């Protein structure tokens, strides 16, 4: 309990005890009265501050609980007290991370039984799942003899989702959402599940032949058993730390995350089923199941808010992330091995499009020879990809997407960089 005394309170208490000893030695009753007062004063302040500490309750409210980067948030603290807090006694400090703007402080001279509402603004400058709190208080007395630190409220969650940029248009002729992968959905029979089949290709296992479809079409058809998800579009986000440059909100990874979020939201708005995956084929949102025209962007945005850089060095997917469907990739620095991997992943009968970031400009060194985006883009185009190079952090995402749509619609692998 005495740990709540300040240096001033301890000195006063020690002086009172010393005066009391002296009064007994000198047999001075007046000095004893003064000593008693000096001793009782810090102890009384300690008692009152301790009661105030246990009598204060705070509830935190974050409105809204999820906002895009740069959005405005109102944090409200509902303070209630039983018996009131002494004048000059209550100092509140909320634990707000630097990405949200700093630590606000409030001083309350009195807390009525009806309570008080304190409010402060916050604005996330960086994507992520932020924790606000804990809320701590320092309760003292008007004389500065006591001071208690006490945690009044725990942590509250605030989700800062990536910024979604409005986009326009779709790549004409790319077959987005039509599932043009050479497979056909046929009804195997009454009560049977749908079966995905395609034409027999040289090297296919004869055990995969679907005889009912073969008899119906009068040509060999095989089951497509390794594609659990069909229809729609796959958006691939390259999140490798080795593929990106820059730090904080100005990093190339943040531009790529915003691009992936904007593309997914745009395709959703145009009635497409979208699956979002990372460079290691991990699914962030979307997946097996029937198409739902009212597909919600919330799960996708929440997943992207939590995305962290990957330690994987090269772009190597353990499995086909697109399952043979339309593939749109947002890529960072890509090596020759990465180009070969993307060539392998490219669907045979579906369009593959990519936004390739010139990450050298994010690092502030456009002359860096460790990565040649134009050369990488030419290699990808030679393998059938439609590629647009994004040349810096100030590049317009809407402009880059528009150029990608135009290039894909024209059926040519256009060249040049976006500015």
C-alpha cells in the first residue's frame, strides 16, 4: 500500500515519524500533535486515492472497427465512478500505437456517478490489425503525496484494410468468369455430383476416362479431378519480402496489396467469382463452392489487412494457384526462375495478366541493375502473359489497370511503363 506514496509523501511521512520520536525524547506534546498530523496526512491521501482507483471503470468503444488506410476513427472512453475522484486526481493515458497517431492523455478533476465520455480521433496510416490499449490511469491527490498506476481497460481491435481504388473496364475477350479452361461441366446422372471433364490429351491416365461422357460425345473424355475450384478468376499477390522495396506505407508491397484489393473488389462488382491467393498458393479469400453474386468484400479485405511479407526467396508455387482458370498476378521483382514458374503456371486456354512493379523506384534507385523489369516483362510476354510495368509509387492504379485491359483486349503484349 505504501508503494503508492510519491517522494514528497514518503519524505513527509518520514519527517512525521522523526518528529514523533523527537517529541517522545524531548517530552514535547505540541511537537507530537504536529508529528501526528504530518504522519496522518499522507496516509489519509493514500487511502482516498486507493478508493478512487478501485472506484473508476472505463469502457472503450472504437467506431468504426474497420476502416481503410487513412480513414477516420472515433475512440470513445466511457468513464464511470463510484463516490467520485478527488480534485486534480485522475490522469488517463490510452495506449495508441504510433501508426494511429500517438498516445492521448486526459485529466479529470472529478468523475460523477453519471459518468463522463471522453473522445479522441485516430487515423491509421498503415494497413494492419492494430491493438488500441491498454488504458492506464494515474490517480493522485491535490497535494502530490500519492500516485497510483492502474489499468482500467484492456485492448481493442482496429482493422485497417487496404485502400480500394475504383477501377473501370474488364479485359475484353479474356473470358473472365467463364471458366474457359477447356473443361466442361456435365451431369453424370440423376443424384450424382457434377463431374468436370475435358478432351483426352496424350499422356492422360486411361483410368481417368469418363465413359458416360465419352459415349455421349463420341470422343475420349477424362475427369478433371485435381481442380477443386472452378469458374471465376484467381488473383495472385506476390508478397515476398525479397521481391519488394521500401518501408511503411510507401513500400511497394503496400501498393501491391492495394492493387490486389482493388482488382478483387472490381471483379466482385462485375459479377465475377474471385479467389485471392499468395505466391505460395495459400488462399486468402474465395475458394470452393457455388458462385454467390453477392460475394462480400469484407473477408477479402480483412485477409489483406493481415498479410505480412513472406520469407520465401523465389516465386515457387507448390501447386497451380489458378487451377487452370483466369489468372491475374500482381508481381514484385521477379527472377529468371520466377519467370519460368509463371510460365509453368499459365493456364493453357485462359488469359493470364500481370502488373509487374518496377520496385527499383520504390527503393529510390532506378539504376539498380539487380532487376530489369522490362526484360522480365518481355520474357513473360513471350510465354503468353499480358504484362504492364508499373514504374513507381506515384503510378495510377486505375491507369495501370486500364492499360492492362486495353492490351489484353487488343490481344497483344503491349510494352511500356505506367507513370
